[in-house]
C-alpha cells in the first residue's frame, strides 16, 4: 500500500525451489511506488535474503532474462510495475521450462529447439563467384517480416502454451514463429523449403490455435498467427505437388 512519502509497503510471495521441494516464502519490503517486480526481487536479494536465486540482465525489456510467472501470468519482471494499491504480489518460476532453483529455469532445451529450425539467413546460391557486401531487400518484404522479428527469446510464449506443457515433443510457438519469419524473408535461400521439416504433428499441426503465446509476448510478436500462416503455406505446397503429379 502507498505511504504518505510516496513509497509502498508490499508483501512479496516467492515460490522457492531447493532440494527438490517448493516452499512459498513471504517478504515484507518498502519500495518506490514506480518500482517493478524485478526491483522488488533485487531489493529482497540485496537487503533481506541473499540466497534468493533470480536471473536478470538488461533491466530494460531487451534481453528477456527475467521471465517468470507474476500473479499467475507469464511476464518480464523488469516490465511489470507493482500496483501501488496492491497488498502483495506472487512470483513463481516459469512452468514450461525445467527448473534449476527458485526463479531460475533451464533454457538448454528451448535453445536446442530454436537452433533446430536454423533461425538465420541461409545465403542463396551465388550465380557468380563474386561475393557482394550487401543483400538488398525491398521495403514491402521488410514490412512483412518486421512484425515477427522482435522476438527476444524470453520463453514466455512457450511457458504460456498449453500444448507445450502437455506434449513435450511439440517444438513450440517461439521456434515455429522463427520458421515463418525466415521463410518469408526474400534474402533467404531456403524460403518455403523451411516448412517441410515442421510439417508434422510435432510441428505446425500440433498447434491448437489457443493464442496464449501471442497474448503474453512482451514485444507484440504474434506466434499464433505465424503458425497459422505456415499451415496455409504448407497446404499450398501440398496442393501444388498434387497438381504437378496430375499433369504427368
């Protein structure tokens, strides 16, 4: 609650995990009324309990390191401001990633899935041996890929996805959104060839279009839309193959 001096008194309820057990620990602290949840956690670690384990870096919503579940919703702690009228805030680790300790989760599997879709531009076959320093892109194509290019790999979309949390083999919304982002990039040599490897139940057809991934993205990326567009393109490719066979 807000005090006369502009500060707020707050109870921070943190789900602690250590030695194989969850324990909720409650901390009473005072903060500036403009403080974020990350500010609150750093205050606890600095002044109250140095054993609290958290992950953070930029504190500016750029690196995605401080992703966690805040009052039941996957969010970035550095971008989530504390409600001055609230008596408490509950903080938990993300549920869609293996837990290491307290609020720190393991991202090895997350990045392995991302690497599997080759999230980088693959150079087109050169028509000559001369290598140019720039690959030009027209403004129209730039406008197409920009909405899917702001991903910071925070993992919130994966955490919110009910399919990931019930079917571990599903590659997940983050990696699939990157498939779409690069498949429509005019500079990429793979193009629509990127779709075939994810044209499966573990890939695009595993998505049930719940849309939770898009709702929690702190950068406004729409993974749910990206996956639906991949499905449309996959169907187009199948129809073209059938038409081609029919002509032979």
